[in-house]
């Protein structure tokens, strides 16, 4: 994999010093075994990679371009520029589209990609990121210099940028509520290009625009039947899988759930043998070590493997990597905390095993919750519609009493709502106006979503303010593996958003109806109609005891200190709950996740000290 970058000197006095300093910062990036660039006194553009086999910088007259990623509709785009040869590279194709259509072309490119184009005559940089942010793209811009890079590490190593932590990002990652500006990285001075956005920088001016908004002015297809929807969904999903297959060396992440099982099933139609990699619990764990009785997905994985037939399965119990070893490794790779940190250890284990196999591409189904397996939820049906369908008793219970239960419970205990969702300290919460910032999100002051089903689907897909799956590309870059998700295909999103929410539920109230109809005959019934939802991290409590990590947690938190006006975390409450968790072999998943989430952020802040 590779990192693309660009540096523009706006100040005539800056010149050679700027590039030399940037070049030194590149050397500390793991991707910089091979650095290829073009530079003069005004600008430099280049790419660095682990291997020698990647594309060079392309230029045509006054235009320079660097590109990273994959294009899924290349033939269609080649027809748009009237190109018939098979030798057109991705960067040449993108530049041809730019020259023909100007800055309107980004929305036409399907796949996981980012690019930087520099017009030397206009002295203008134009760069963009794919629809869902599978690839990464960061930039720094001031009156003297503009730097763009698909890896944040060179920007963090660049000494001329003063770096401070974005505290709103810390609140967001600690409480699961996104209140920060979406174009911020975890460092205030370094911005990231949002999914489906493009940026133009010329001299002292900057223009940021969104090129794809499928949820805007959304028109529902009220004439399509469920059977027609299933037929069309099957065609689109099949193409979403097929177009991503570029070799026989494809692997799939396979859990026991419907999303990854569906991706694996359709992939197996086109590949002779599919390698699957699955996280499974310690075989020595007893039921008392699981958060839930259905924590172990292995039986569903084996059902799918046996049913499809052409699968080579790899079952990984990650017994040699602890939860916090995984968090530490992920922070070193990403230079930011994961969303929760609870899955870091087995994600690292899967990627290292894929790297050691002959596979170069890894499929997953991480977008499935908002697409193929979107769950029509009674909690988000408007009260009037719900009353007409279910009557007064169920309406009172599910639409009035139940939603306000935690509000009443917190009022009686005189407990602030954020304490159920994070270990942020009271002083830090009030000093950063958390309650006021919540008013600008889909959540109310009690951290409950206040939206209908279609908005819920949009919220899951993060289309309005999306951060995308940027970490998927970063991990892929580090391990030199192409990671991609057919359930996040643009065509799939546009089609499923056009469907009325009621089509997602069967005639007898069956959830995930469209997906189950589509996968009938492609997956075993035991997987299709499994009851409940398996929890991949369900053995967390057993792992914490097995690695004796409670002692590590308590010692780390007791010694932890960051120089801020207020303590970010309430260490007294955190240490008290950790002791309770240690004694309770069946804690709630939520309480355990929030402890690990807090540790995840603390470990990131400790890591970030070297850049500040």
C-alpha cells in the first residue's frame, strides 16, 4: 500500500527548507521504504510505499496527479472519456476525467480511493476522498504552506506544525456521542477530508464541498414490492462483491452474523477457494466467562463453512495478545484511538494472520447494519402510526414509559445522564458544555436518539456527518492488505435508502426480511434464522481475568496524568467500578465497554505526548 502527499509553498521565503523538513518527517512513516517525488521551489508531490511495485507520479502538461486505492467501475469511466485501450492506469483515468468534466467528476468514481491533483499554471491543489472514507486524506493549511497526505504520521512528525489535542474528539470517543467537527482529526491543527468531500486550495483561499448526498431530498420508491426489492437487491449486492474481486487471493472476515456470512457466500461463487478468518473465544472458557450465553459464534461459522464447501477456515482465539496489547498496537498504527478498543486485539490478530497467508485482499461486512441487514425498529416508529397498528397499551408501554425509564431512574438517583455512558469527570463535562453540544446532534440530553427509522438508517451510515471507516484503510496500509466492504457499495446505499422502511420487515413482523429472502439458498437456515445477536467480544471478562489485566488497569489509572485544566476522567468512579467488575463475573457489556473505552483514550493521550 502507499501514501500520497503534496506540499505547496505559498511563501517565497520558505522554499527548500520546507521540503527538506517534510522529507525528514516522511522517513519516520512505516510506509516510507520507497519514496518517489517531483519537486521544485514552489511545490512537491509524491508517494511513498512499502514496495517498489506501485504507480509513479503522473503529469500531463501543467497537471500533476497522485492516486491511491481501487476503482470498481473502471470500464464505465473509460467509456466516459472515450478510451478503448486496456492500459489506462487509475491515475491517468482520474486525470482524464478531471480534464473532461472539471471538479464534477468525483461522484462518478466508485471504489475506495483518494487523489491529489495540482494545476501548476493556476497554482491550485484539488484533492478528494471516496464516498465512505475507506481511504484516508489529511491536510494542514496556513498562509505559508499547504500539506496534504493520506497518512497522518508525516504531518505529526512535521516539526513546523504546532499540535494540540481536540477535546471535543476526546468527548466523542469517550461517550460514543459524536459532537466534534467531523473534519477534525484528534489534533486541532490537522484536518481530515470528510467522506464524499473534495477540497480546493489556491493561494490564500480554500473551498470545501460535498460531492455526494444521497439522503438529501430523498424520494422513496413507494411503488416497488418486497419481491421486486429482493430481486434488485440481489443483483446490486452480487455486483458489489464481484467488482471487488481482483485476484484469487481473497480472504473474508467471517463471524456468525448475517452480514459477513452473506459477503462470504457471494464471494465463494467467484473464487475457487475462499480463506476465512474468524475470531473465536478461548476454548477453555466456561459459560461463566461469557457476558451472554450466545457469545460464542463458532457454531454458526462452522455451519456456513460446511454449507458453502469451498472455504478454508481459520479460527483465531487470539490467546497470545491481550485486550490492552491490541489497543496499544492499534494506537501506534493509527495515531488515534479506535472507536471503542474492545475489538482491537482480535482485529490485529486477524490482520497479522492474513498478512502471513497468500491473501492480498480482505473483505468484511462492517456497513451491513445500515444496508443489507438494516433493522426496522419499533422504537423509531412515529407515535400515531404505532398507535394505529398496536393499540393504546403497547403505545403507552413502548413509546412513553420505556423511553423515559432511564430519565426517571437518573432523576431519582440524582445521577447525571452522561455517567451511564462515560467516565468523563463532571468538571470536564461542564467546562466543555457537553449538554449544549448534544443539542446539535440526533441525541437528546439523556443520550437517546430522537429520530425516525429512515433517519436512523442515515445515522448508522453516518451520511450527514460521517467519519467513514478511515481506520480500515490505515490498518490495510500498515499490513499491506487491501481491505474493502461490499456492504458499503455506493449503488447498494442509494438503492436501499430509496426503500420505504416497512419493506425491511416481513409480513409476520420478521426482521431483516429483505436480507433473509435474498440469502435463502445461499446460507444455511441455522444461520439465517438464528435467534438473538452474537457478541464477538463476549469473552472480554474472561480475557481480563486470564491476562490479570485488572491489576494493570488499576495501576495505569492511578498513575495516569495529563496536563489539562480539569481531570478528563473521574478516576475515583472509574476505579470503584473496576473493582466491582473484577468481583462480578457477569457484568453488563455496557459497563465493561466503557471502562475499556476510557483506557483506550487514556493510552492515546499518553501516546500523543510525543507529538505535542
